[in-house]
């Protein structure tokens, strides 16, 4: 509650906060200390390549067993360490392992039946990596500034939310209806994780452009606020032309700064919660900031593994009846039999499905919200839930729009706005109506 109290009193924070980031969980972790670190548990100094192992006796390191390990650098600003084999893109189509370099302190704890590596560092150092990981360090300065503000806002708002015990939520409202959403405050041993579940935080090796540090420096301590609260500033890759409501994707709570917007100034559109309008909208490729194939602009937002996705504004996925039946059973854990129909029940203002009826030969059920729909209809995650279904014989053809949940800032749209000369304040005011910028430290 600390940050909110400060805003309520209209005062600035005196000191930049530190946060803890969960990086990886494995049975054994290889790491390398690039500068001198002291292990607080035995007061010895370590440097170079090291290995820690999970055992029933405790955390095995250097021939001894510990309940936890806490490595602290002698000089914070000159510190760095490497973690080998960090998994990124967990359960997404780009999942892979990388060796990543981080700044600050390093902890190892036992979490379940694995070791967990945790990085403790200053918020602004964390954000310098985040905006280089969520996008490319080559992004325009104004886009980097905008993303610095929303990443800082999301972080501080969600750390505060965690203190009031917000949980993941799953609600089964009827025997044949499952409505589920996933919040990002379920970590107990650290503030945020390093992957897409929270914000991508992939180390200092991503920081390849001086504009990144400039963006952080010039927006230091700036957040979006609505009234006296920091905005829960969500963002996604491509809204598909229209942004979505918060409550379409998460808890049934309305945020006035996350109103749906058309992703082009001055443009209007019909009510996309109406099925016929949504289908017609998705069939078209209307003008929008995120409707771009400019490789220079896209490279600002899409890292190398994201660039394998070439169609995101409008896309098509085709499944045979056998394929869709097997995928839904595998991903839901429910045997529907052969899938006979996918029927839209409820759409949000961007045309994204919030509820979908799945009709099978053995079972019929309604599923929601948008991420659960995307999970059930793909071996990884469907690009978005803004789609309509065309049946062609035994094939199910999903015609869709956008990439991600569509709430808040559209990263590709914001990149285009930056190239068109909009400054970061204008970009933020476009995507977060009714919000304002405030410096809190």
C-alpha cells in the first residue's frame, strides 16, 4: 500500500524501490559470476563459474548444503552474473532456452521440488532490460519512453495489488460452463517472473542501443495514474484494430483508463460485440496503426523469435475435425468426443470472444475468458480470441484478428505512432484514456 499512500498525499517517493524477479526453476543451475560476489551464508567471496543443485538435504553448493543462498555484489553498479539455460516463451510457440546476463543480487531458494533463481535489483535497472526484451532496443525513443512508463506502472500497480491478496481466479458458474482467467500476482517468493506471464525480462545483453537508457533516464519515476491510483497498464502485441476491455480478459472490474479505442485517430466502427459486425470487421483489413507490414517498424517490436509470426493483424488457422477434437481434449482435459461446432456466445468491444460454446458428440460446454479460449484451441496459444469460425466439410477454419488480449497499449500500433512523429505522452493518451502522467520518485 506504500505507493498508493504516497500518491494520496501527493508527495514523491524519496528512494527508488528494489524488486525481486524470479528468473528460472531447475533441478540444477549453472551460473557465472562476472564480478566479485559475497555469499552471505558463509561470508566467502566467489567469482567465475558455479553450479547449484537441488537435493533432499538442501541446496548443494561448493560441497555444502544450505536452506538458501544469497549472493551480493561488492559494487552494485559494476555487478553482473550469467544464468545458463533460461527458458523463455514458456508454453508459447517460440519457447527456447538462452544464457542470460543480469545485474544486481542473486538468490537461490527451494521452490517445490526445484531450485529457483531470483534476481534482486533496482526498478529502473529492471525496466531497462524489460523495454529491450518486450521490444527491440532499436525501437524509436518515443516508443521506448512510452513502454518505460507503462512497464513501470504495471509493475508498481501489481506489486501493490499483491499486498491485498489478489489471486488467480477460476469460476465455474454452471455445470457446463467454465469461466477462467489468469492474474499475474500469484508469485509468493518474488514480485514478478521474467517471462510473458508477467513482463519479459531477459537480461542486460538485450540493451544494445543507447536510446534504451535515455528512455529510462528521461522518464525515471513516471507512471500513469487515474485519480490517486497507479494504472494497471496492460499491453499486447497487436490489438487488431480495436482495443479490448480489462474485464473481458480478467476480473469483472472496470478501469476507466482501459476503455476500448479504435487504433487510428478519428476512425469509427460498428459495435463489434454484435456477431454480424464482428465477422464483417475481421473479414476486412481496415486502416489502423497496427495494420503494418513495414519490416523496419515491426523489428522495433518483434524480437528475432517473434518475427517468425508474419500474419498477426489478420490471420487464418485451419484444423481438421480430428485435429481440433484432439487439441481441445489435450488442452482442456475434457473428452468432448468429436467436435461438431464452435459457437460464439459473448464478444467484447474489439470482437474478441469472451465466451465460446464447444459442441461435441459426448459433451457440450461454454468456456471463457479469452485466454482460456485461446489455450483450448491451440497446442500453444491462439493468436487472439477475435475470430469467427467457417466450417468447410470436416475442416474448421478460424479467421482471426490481432495478437494478444488487446487491452491497453498496442505495441505495434505504438511503434507506428512513434514513426509518425507522435511523442510518448500522445501515444499514452491515445491508448489510456482518462489517465495522466505523474512522477512518484
